[in-house]
C-alpha cells in the first residue's frame, strides 16, 4: 500500500482497510478448505453456502462490507492483506481461455465468492468470458486497443455495464500481480460540483447508453444462424433513453459511460449537462494500484472506474486481476435468465 498522505478527495472516494496477517492466513485456509470440499470456486453448492461461512470470516472484513452496503459511506473500499504467492499462481496467461483448470489462482476466486456472498448475489453474462462468474482480467495480445479488461490502452472510466438495466451493484477486483503498479482509477459522485440546472437535466431520461464491443460481439456469435436478435443487439439498435442521476436528489446514484453514450439527438442542453458531469468526475479521479492480495470493492451506483494505459510484456509477468460482479437483487433479471437459480444473464 502506498503510505503517502492521501488527499481529502482520495479519502472520500476510497477507504483503505488492512487485514492482519492472522486474518489473511485464516481467509487463505478457509478458501483452500472450501475449494477442496466443493471442487470448484464457483460450484453452486459453494456459492449457496457462502453466507454460512460469515462466522469464519474476519470480523473487520464482515463489518467493512456491511457498512459499505448499508450506509454507503464511501463509494469504494480496498481491503489489503490477502496472501498471494507470486510463484504459486504461475505466469499470467496470455488469454483468459488459457488459464489451467484448478490452478492456484482458483483459491483466490473463492475469496471473491465469499465477499460476493456478503454483498448480494454473484452473477455473470453469457456474453463475457463464456458466462464465467469470476473473470480473469489480463492483457491479451489481440485485444490491446480494446476498451475492455484485456486492453492496454487507457480504459475510459465508466459505470460497469452501464447500458444494462441489470448491471451490478458492486464490482470486485482482486489483484494477483501488478509489478508495474498500473493504476485502476475511481471517482465518486458525492464530491462533484454541479449547478442545479445541470443536475436537474441529468435526472431526466434524455441520454442513450449502448453496449460495449465485448458484449456486442459475443451476443452476435450467440445468435448466429438462429434468426433471432439478441437483447443486447436491441440495446445497440434502439437504446432506451435513461437518466444519468437517480435515487435521492442530494446523494444521487449514477449511470454513465461517456465513450458509449450520448445525449438524445439534438438535445444540446442534455449534452452540456453530460459534459459538465464528465469533466467533474474526471477532475475527481483517484488512482489505486492494486497490489497482490488487494481487493477493490466499487459501489457501481456511487462510483465510476477505469484503468490507465500501460505496456504489456506478454512474458507471464503482466498485470493480472480477478473480477466478479454482484447484484443485490437477482430476481430483477429473471426474464434474462434460464431458471430462477441460474446466475448467468443470457
Ligand atoms: Fe469496468
């Protein structure tokens, strides 16, 4: 963890908590136990029993996540101190599909599943990493210019899956390797200054957000030859107008992804309000370089996130994170899932 003094904005956006070495060791042992008992980090019975493990988790972790969830006091939290062994996790794969089954990194996925259980329900997308519930975020030689977790160009900050009505409430990122201290960037909505006119416009459904390429490309593959139109293609062709700010007027939630959104055609007032908010969020960005064993929890209704550009070596030493998304109410997306207990949005 960077020990320099943090600015007031940094403190307001990201809360840092450090687990003791004993707590870190407890979490590691628990993750290994659960993985050997259930055979897979995302086995349905492991996920189903995650909540029952609460009493075995460090009190600090449980209380911090409860406060974030219930009181929304900070938009992002970093929990430091999960032990990650750089040698044991092996080289950073060159492709998320290359990761070996049941490798050491799967132990750390169990930690994400446990944290997800304290916040809500972990879920996935059929259009991302084959519906996996825990993703590998790593640079891929064929994807360097993409706006995704596999690129190396600057990943413009955004609400996670902001185009989708059933996007996550929380985004979890766990650092496994980050030798170059590549920063993740975060900004919260609470600190921004907006005049009343802009604020009011931003609460009205005068904006369009379209899906990103990773979702859209895979959506096209999924329906290829079926004659069907994937729901994400609908969201691309005729996006539903949405508001950027919603919830409580004094402490609003936000939904924004400047690269993939615009004001409604011809609505100059909405475009100006979006520009004002974009500029303010940009001004309030905070950098967080996730070290091995650092967990970043982003409240996806209160904060945006992105990543700085970096150079990949593709020699097994590149940045490698694990990622999961969590909803507080899986039921809302029932029309997009095959069965009530299914966690993958089709
Ligand atoms: Fe993201």
